[in-house]
């Protein structure tokens, strides 16, 4: 039946092509741990201090590290991470192509001698399987790497990575902002206040702030009315006073607006959250407020002359 063979050939070719297609990179993950002890042992102790994470010189997070006993995992002797960052969670802050990850760690005790371990790996859409000595393993990670340093006092670790999975954004190509006029600083402080003013019924202003945010499903958020429940419970948002707002350039298009001594936004009365009825409503409110009122705003100067929040 020659006709049958002809129809099968395209199917077989398609299967062969699919199996031979290269794995597509979906994400890059970074893990960082400061520790004392021997990675030949099953456990080591983390070092207390403060970790600051940057991507493309933009500050992403500040995270306290506490002293704990943590496990050393697998044959690679991987120390359980104190800081873990999947870069796809950063949205447009990650650029298509080359990026730079940096972590700065300052121990609470500046005299303690310790080791710092930075690990990275790409996450793909295909699993790699292997059999070794009767052990079967499967992973969707590749290009795994590690850097380890001995340190006393502050340590800085950096690694460049490719992010072809990231979306190319117009603002990635804006010119660097190297200086800010006083008028720009005042406009940015006004922008901070505008976000606070948006938190009021019917919350159309907050929904507008979240438009286009991939981590927020507005179609489900609006009918849930969790912001209305938060308002009824007494939740109100405040910002750092103008004299406590700090505006910092990064050497690129992104400018960071934050509080000098604390986060840029905070609830007026944190105990009001406890008055929101229902765990789902509380989780909804927490998620929305973190998205709309983050610890810092990342802004860019648009060609039209205005300032736009990009994260």
C-alpha cells in the first residue's frame, strides 16, 4: 500500500524533528549562601548578615540572612540557598540578551571568616535523563555553574547571563539617565503620592496601575472585590514623606525611587489586615498591594518627557 507510506513520512519527519529540536531556555536561577563549615559534611551554618541583589545595576531586593544549620545537597555539594532568585520573576527588568546579576553581602560580624557560594543554572523546556550506577536522574536544568569565595567582611559576587527568553521593551533602548534636575525629583515625589491617592473606592486607579502586570489577573481581581474588603477593614496606604524619598540613578535608563530608611510604601495600620475576613481575601489584598505599592519604584524617562513606572 504505497499510499499509506507516503502519508506516514511527514509524521515520522515531524517526530524526528521534535526530538532533535534544541531545548528552549525558559529561565535562569541564582542561589547564594554565606556559610561556615565544610561542604564535605552533610550540614553547614549560614552567616548572619544582609544580602543585596542587583540585576543590571538595578537594586532588586534586600534580604536579611540569619544564622541557621542548612543541608549540603547532592554530589555537587550544593549548600541550601539563603537567597534564591528566578530572574523571570523580574519582568521587564531583565533584558533580551546579556544581563548582569550581582549580590553584595555584609555579615553582621565584620571579623568573621566565611565562604560565599553563588550558583546559577538555566531552566529549559526539556528534561535531561541519565543513568549512573543504577541511579536514574532527570532534570530540566543545564549550564549549571558555581563560584565560591573566601571572605571576611563584605563580599561581592557577579555573573553575566543570557536571557533570550526575555521580551525586548522600548525602554531598554532609552538613553541612560546620568543626572536628575530638582524638577525631576519633585515630579517623581508627586508620582509617589499619586499612587497613594489611587487607593480609594472604587479602586479604578489601583486597577489602572496593575494593567499589564503579568502576575495580576484583573479579570478575577475586580469581581473578588478584595480591595473593597480591605478598605472596609480600615486598610490605608501611606508613602515615605518627601524628605525621606531617595532617587538614585543606575547608569542606565532605570531610576530607582525608594525610602531612605524603609520601604517606599507601608500600611497606615498593619493590624487592619487582621480584620479582613477570609484567608483568600487576605492573600488577595497582600498580593495586590505588593504589586501596586512595592518597596521601591523603578522608573524611566520617556521620550515624551514624562516619567513611567516599569516595575
